[in-house]
């Protein structure tokens, strides 16, 4: 009768015996990582026989215990499967510190779970894990792994729970691409903004790049996203004034010349000092270049943006009348509130050095 390969010599070649391993990187290993530890293909196969201590989790990926995989183990296995090197280079022994993920990164709903979204299931409850890889990789989706190919993957993933994860905006776009329910899409996009994971403009740009804005389930959700984004930005502006001891302004007002045309609305206005704050919560145009991304020309994008042109014209008109207009973005308020408070305070302090502004009528907006 043929006997299975003895367990003790094999276990001795691993970092620690499998049943004692606590680190997921030792509970889930690829075939290449096992070879690097001196475990042959025949020995691996013997360990995975029915009733054996190991399991064949995914093609070329092994679970080193007999029980069901945890959510973290499935995540780790998905990355090992999608990140395995091409066939031409698989004979290369991986470096000990190489996690074996290659260029793969988690995206979609699983990535949102790692980013801390409350409206998505925990990793252990997910039936599918989306993994983003370059378009040139020849990989098939299998079992619980869905391979998502990208012509231009994010250049630098976010490291969460020890694994590479797509940035929130890309993960959202990949999640939305697989959803048809407008309510579910709306929940994800709204949480992204309200929970401070991202800014509306960045989310809309990514949805536009993925050609998702035309989908019925997405179009309505984007309107709610922008509304939520403005509400969050206004709350941050209120907090900035309160927490940094700035004088209380008039909130959300329209300015006009006496008996003349409207000059436009501003989010905050100090009438005695003729200083206004305007939040830039414009929705980015489809195809408009993103600041600092893909080589886009920031100035050219603004020059071609009708919303920006209208804003610039309104700002110039107010400044010709002696009003200082401070332009703030939601992102600046989120990431550098102290700095933005200093900008506003400086504008208020400089008001005494300017000529008096033209008399303006202030109306509720």
C-alpha cells in the first residue's frame, strides 16, 4: 500500500508547523513560495490529498490547514493567484521578503471593505474578491477571484492590512461597474464623501474615466453625491470659522449692486471687511483633465471649463468692486483646514489696508 509523504520532515521545512501559524502570510502560500522553502510539488500534492492537512485554495495557491479559509486568507490567496509571475519567469525563486503579489491589487467591494466602508459586507461575507491587474496579464477569473484588467492601473496602491489596495476612487469605479441597483450605487458614492474617504470631484473623474457616467444607475447617484459633497464642505467651512476663532460671517448670501444686476452668490461674506469665501464644488466635466493626473494641463482644463470661466468672471467682477474673494476647495478644507483658516484670516486682516469697497446689497441665497 502506498504511504503518504510523512508530515514531520515537511513541516520542519516551513517557518513554523502549520497548525501553529498565526500569520496569514504563512497560512497561505503559492507554489513558488513553497518551492523556495524546499517543498517539492510532489510533497505539496501529498499534503493536499483528501483528509490531508492542506488544501488547494486556487490554481498555484495552497491553504496550509484543513478548515475553511478566513476572509483574510481568501484575500491573500486571491492576490497570490493574480500576482503570480508570467509562465516565462516562474522558475525564478522568489526572494524571501517578496509577498508574491506582483502588480496585483485588491479593488471593488473588497477594497472598499478594507478602506473601512460601513455599507459593504465584511471580507468574510464576500462571495467574490476583485483583483486589479495590468491588461497585458493573461489570467482568468476563477472560483472566488474576479480578475479586473486595467490599461492604466493606479501607479501606487494603498497598503491596508498588509496588502496592496486600489485607491478609494478606483475601487469605487470598479465596484460600481458591477452594480445595477441605483440605490446601492448611491449608498456607496454618498458614503465615500460623507465618511471623508474622498471628494466628489475625484470620484466623478474616476467614474468618467471608466465611462460609467452614462449608466442610469450612476447618473442619479452622481447628483446625490455632489449634493452630499457640498453639504460636507459647508460643514467643514462652518467648523473652520468656529474652531479657529474667525469672526462670524453672513452665510450663503447673494451680492448685488443697489438697483443693479446680481453679482452672484458666495458661501461666506464679511460685509464690514468686504471679504468673501467661495467653495469650489463644481462637478468636473467629462473628459476634463484632472489636476496632477495623466499629464493633464491644469490651466488648459480650466480655460475650457464653462463653469470655471463663469466663476472666474464673477470673481473678477467682485474684486473690481473692492471685494476680496477667497477660493477654497473641499479637498483643501479636509486635508489642510489650519492652513485655509490662515488664508482667510490674512485676507480679513489685510482689509484695513485696502480702499473701501463699493456699497453692495446682501440678500439671503
